């Protein structure tokens, strides 16, 4: 289930919370891979105006199947129900040849989505799956960034002793000299970015190196904190919270 509840307090502290905590603003990050139970939870919180959903539309798995045993160890799974949210919206995405599925939502794929309303009167649509309140997509990788990730360059560089660059602590930052050493490290691996590629990626490079150094020196939890700070969904969530 790739759906997280990001609980961001106004002090900018971030907690990954598996439970709904009263009186704390909730931001739900929805992905295409979010299925079934995750979708039910997210849409329920949306219908009750308890959370703001950011991300992309989820898969839309809202059918319930009952399994009936047959002879010789076989079984048949029959669709017997569908999940509806508190406002009455179906979770199930439209299916091709949906007349074959008596409980699926059959509608013209080019027609408008059905309109529903939350507890506070906000307009929401059916559409299948989770329809975010605000669409926020993950940051795409450039060809240069993909090459560095595929070659495991950040991790391999972080394993090297960081002599002369200061101790690794929560406020550890990277000097220009360390970035020069990383560029030389890439060159030895036959990765030669153009000046434009390097300049447009240097901020991301600083963050990724710091993340891997923290993973190794302070633990994965501290490395995750670095990754979260550059996450476009988290950045969008902070903006939403400032507006509340």
C-alpha cells in the first residue's frame, strides 16, 4: 500500500503517522499504486473534510469478491459488492466492456464525472480511485540523474572517507571542494555531464550525497529526513498547511 499519511505540524516537524490524530492537519499523499483499503481510508477522510489529498489519481480498486469453493480444490471468485465512500462515491475505476461486470461503474469514458459533496459542501467527483484535491507529481529524473542513480554513484561516493570535510552531524553541509571531488569521481566512472546538466542538478546532487552520507553515518531514518525535504509533495503540503 503506497499511501502515506503525512502529518506536518506548523513547526515543520514531520511524522509518518499510521493513525488519524485529532486536531492535527492531515495531508494524504496518493500514488497510482494505492489500492483498495488505502483508497477507502483516503476518500473517507476527504469526504469528511478531515484531510487534503495531494498526488495523482490512484488505481481505483473498489470491487468486493467472494470466493466459493469448488470440487478438486478449485474455487471461483465472484464480484458481489463494491465499496462506496461516505458521500456515495464508488472507488472502482471504469472498466473496459464494463457491461460484463454488473456491479462496476458503467459510463461513457468521454462523459463528465459524477458530482458529489463533502460534509462541508465541497464539490468532489467520482472518477474511480482517489481524485486528489491538488495534483502533484513526483520530480522526474533527467538523463544525467538517471545515469547517476543507475550506477549507484551517490552511495559509492558516500562510502569514501570524508577526511578534511568536517564531522558528519545534523548540520553537516558540503563544500565546493567536495562537489569537485564528486565530479572527478563521476569522470572516473565515465559519467561526463555537460555544464548545463551539472548546473541545473547541483542542488539535487548536494541533497542526494547528504542523504547517502546520513544513511551510512547516522542511520536511514536521518537520510529519509533529507529525502523528504526535497519531495515536491511535501513541499506542496507545507504550502497547503500555511493556507489553513
